[in-house]
C-alpha cells in the first residue's frame, strides 16, 4: 500500500486540486517528430534531459485539443514499463495561435514551488492501455511507489559511465551526488569525449588530488568545452553544440599518478584511436 498518492502530495505542497488538472505522461518511441513545423530527432526523455526548450515546445503542441478547459497539467516522463517520473506542474495560459504549425498549441508556464519534488517522485501509471493524459481525480490519482534523490543518483561503475552534458551538470554542479563524488574523486583516468553528431572523439587524462571529479567539473562549469582549444571552437560557434558530447572512461588510473605518467598513457590512446588525425585532439 502506498504511503501517499500524487494528488494528495501536490495538494499538501500547495496545488489547488479543485482546479481542472490533468496528469500527463510523455513517452514516445518515435525518433523523429515535427516541433514548430520542423522535423527534429530525438524523444521526450532526451529533450527533457538535454534541451528543455525543445521539450516544452513538444509538450505544448498536440494533434488534438487535449488541454482544452485544463487549468494545470502535472507532467511526467515515462521510464521503464509503466513507470513515470514527476517533472513539474504547468499552468495552461490559453491557446498559442502564433506558432508555425497545424497542431493545437498552448501557452504554458511552469508553476513554482515544486522543485524539491521534481525528478524525484516515481509513480506507476497503470496498464499500457490507459491514456497518456488523464483528469486528476479520486479515481485516477496515482500511487507514489518511490522517492529517489533524482535521475542520476546511482553510480553505475566506471566502465558503464556515458554522460551527456546535462547529466554531467546535474551530477557534479546541481546535485553533487555523494556516491558519484566519492568514486570520481578516488581515481584519475583516461577519458573519451564522443561527439555523437559526427562520431569524432577527444581523448584526455586526469591527474591530481581531485581525480576525475575535479577535471570533469571544469567541463560542467564551462558549458562542455573544459578550455580545450578544439572543443571551445565548437562551443564558440554554437553554445549548445556540447549537448552532442558524451563523457566516458577508458581506463582508471591511480589518484597519485604523476602528470607525466598520465599524459604518456593518454598519448598511447590518441595513437590507437587516431584522434589526432581524425578526431578532436590537436596535440
């Protein structure tokens, strides 16, 4: 038995549940869709994690007038099976007739006061046949099955790390998850940054007492370029370009390794993977 349901919790946090409210679960297997009349690649999960503006645009236009007479939507991202993660409450301000699309479009603004619950509350949406949008009422109120620290709180192991820029910022700057900080501060490494748009790679190494955590923190703080010349050029041309990057670890190194030793191992990987001739390294 659940301790509390989502409607009950949001009411306790200040949501007026006497308003006309819909629960909305976003999960779409298509990899290409039209947003604002333009075909784009991706899915709601990726957009929410990496490009919030695109996600909001996706959420606010629909093929049918599903948000007619709706005051608020309680928004969720669909995860495995019928699981859904709470990502915010949005007030429907009315139709948006200025958008360049033949869909139903809505002006919506996020409601403040629910940040401590965002990305942490997990519900079970129910059988797959249930509609992705439902009125919030006693019948449809969903049981909260888990409260987590957030999307990325579990450290998966060094060999399984593949972080987008949004995840890097979330883990290191925004949430500073203790387990991640402990594990990334315990070792140095040879790491690889993959440009998922072109397939090109950048090889780097970490050394020093702050380990991987210290070096990757610089990438998070600088918007993804970490003061690397080639990566910064891509950033300067388009501040959003590092959203294409993914950070992974090729080999862990001792926390006490010298810069000389780490850089020599880094050079070997650059030769093996050809990142000087065909990738993003320039020295």
